[in-house]
């Protein structure tokens, strides 16, 4: 073998190794980007699989109690969650957001007193949480219906993951929309509390509870449809 041939082979091997290294780096970066961009979802999956169904239910009930206590502590108007039936009516457009606020605040039968701006913002937070819950439940129901509608031969793992991937994208889009609305409501509530000379630390507490509420709801969904 000539020296030139040997050098050519060495350069060829080096080039191949260089290409493989680049591919490895690109894969590593891609995995890193995926993990970073989906870190919250990955944390929720881990959270769901290390928490029992019973514990999730207890945490959900405790979180609901916390948000009600904090929100109702800001006003003398005692508000309540929408019932499941009322949530479905709101989601279907059978009642308006204003009518839902009336249900939350108990103003259905009597409208003699109008809500203050602070009370209105609190009621809107109740309605937004109810809307988000209903829309998430609708997405899940639609995904299940789509899978069941497939021929038995088409109900494969690949099909299931394809529908699940679409569900995740829709869920993330819905979450982003809800987050934007919640941030706007909380910003307005903070401003109103400042104008009234009241403690604004409550707004950060509501945001924290809301974040935990989303995590628990996602974990409950995972545990329900993908039990460990």
C-alpha cells in the first residue's frame, strides 16, 4: 500500500468519525431541546407515576379547598365552583360567561347589587378554571372517540400514540391560552388590590395554586388513561 493510499484512507476514516460525531452531537442537542421544551410534561409524567390515584384525589381536593379559601378570603361575597353540569353548559354555549359568573356569585335569583371590580375579577378566575377543565375533558373525550372509531385492525399502538401526540399539542395550546388569560386576570387583580391598599401577596399565592392545580389535573389524566 502506498503512502498516498494510506493517507487517503486515514482522511476517509477521520471524515467518517467527524460526521458521526456531528450526528451524535445533533442527536444529543435535539434530545436536550426536547427535554427542555417538554420539561414540565416530563415532570408531570414522573409525578403521576410516583403518586397513587388516592393521593392524587386527596391533593386535588386539598388544592381546590386552598384556591377557594384564598379567593373567598378576598371578598365578602362567598363564591362557589361551577358544578359539572354547569361546566358542560358553559362549554356547550348554553350559558354565557356572565351567566356563569352569576352562578358562581349566587346572583342568579337576585341582581340588586352589582359586583365590584375586585369581585368580578375573582368570579372570572372561577369561570376560567371551570372553562379550562371542561375544554381539557372535551379534548380527551374526542381523542378517545377518535381511537374507538378506528377499525379494530387500525387500533394499534402507533395509532394510539399518534392520537396522543395530537392531544398533547392541543392540550399545550389550550394551556398556553388559559395561562395568558389567567396572567391578565391576576395582573388586573394585583392592580385593583394596590388601588384598594390591600395585600398583593395573595396574587402570587393564587398563581402558585393554579400552577399546582394544572400539574395535578394532568397527573390525574395520565393515571386515568395510562395507569401504572
